[in-house]
């Protein structure tokens, strides 16, 4: 079982890149000093209560709760007293480097970046189900057996599948989004990740991948449940939120870094996607931090 000072890391032996990190939470201290959001996060709250804050929203949580955030989403956890929980951090490359049938579907199910509340209230039985593969993971990491890393990653994958099933059973994910992942989907996701700061049109990616816009949109809709335009917009917005929250860059500079020559156009784009201006978004987050 977990102990109060537990912190483990899995480093890919082939790339020497951090793949996964697990941290035991006893209070909200970790989240008071968090400076980077460049990974996917899952938080399991076994005992305790508090609030999770992101964008301009606040949600209360209590025991037996699963909280998840996509890459670059700023957030805060405010506990009311002691917590008993676990933080799991996934490097962005985890889902590509460790291929399995659920590689992109688990990512899509658990880390949809817009339009969903990040909290899921779960039962004690579901919490036990999620903790079981993590206990096996710790046991494996304490051994010196052959294939230690590969077996540890397998337990992480089992955890991800269990978590995905729980979310699906809540009725918040449509099964149509869970089609078999094709090579083209990976190429599209990687292309958006690489070029979103300069290429803002679906036609740019169609040209880059040597397919028609119609074909590209059909692929995105079938396997990701969104259009290429949606993908580009979501990636721009998550990075904009990241910069607005964690940096003191002028909004004009953030707009320019994201490929917008006209700061007024960037502000309209941001407001259309989030319902508030970049200025108000930054002000609301910092007001929450200082309160």
C-alpha cells in the first residue's frame, strides 16, 4: 500500500525520458508551488475534501473522487485539512511510446480538453479497483526481476483502462469516439502539436499530410469526435491559458507567439472559445490565487 512520502518515477530506458510519475498526496502543498502543466494529470482523492479551481470555475470534491486534467490546463487544488490522495503525471509521449489498443482512446476519454467537468465521483469499490494496479506497480518497482520496466508500464496501462471504463460508464463519452486508432490519426495529432503556433487552417494540415481537407476532417470526426479546426483551436487555447496563467508576458506577445499578428483578433478568438477575454481570464485566475 501507499505511504505518505511516496514518490516514484518511470523513465523510459530507451529514450531516458520520464514517462510517468506517481506522488502520494497528504495535503494541498504540492499544488501551491506547481509551476508547470506540461503533462497529463490524474488525481485520486481517497479521503478529505476541498475545491478544484480551473479557468473561472470551482468545484467541491470529497472522498472517492477522480480528477483529471489535459496538458497545459492550469488548475489549483485547495484542500480543507488533510488529504489522502495520489497524483499521477503522464509525459505527453507516454501514449505514443507505449502502444496498445487503448493508447489514444484512453487519452481521448480521460483528457478531453474542453466542455467537461474534470471531477468524477466514484464508489469505494471503483477506487479499490483503481488502486489495485498501482499496488502491483509499486510491488514490481521494488523487485529486481527481468522486464521490470515493461511490467510496470503494463500495470499503468491497466489503471488507465479501468479509469476510462469508469468515465464511460458515467455516460460522458460517446462510444463512436472509440474507433480503432489509425496511423493517420497519430500523424494528424502530431502535426497539430508541432505546428499549431503557425498553421491555423485545416487546409495547412491537409497539405502537410498530403490528403484533402474533407478526408482529414472525416478522419478527425470519426476517431477524435471533433474537426481539425476544433483540434487547432483547442491546442491554441490551452497554450494561451498556460501563458496567461504562468507568465507575465503582455497579451500582445502571447498573441504573436501563437501566430496572431492582430491582438484584437486574438482577443476575439479567445473570447469566442472561452466566453471571456484574455485580460479577464488572467485577472480572474490571479484574483483566485490571491484570495
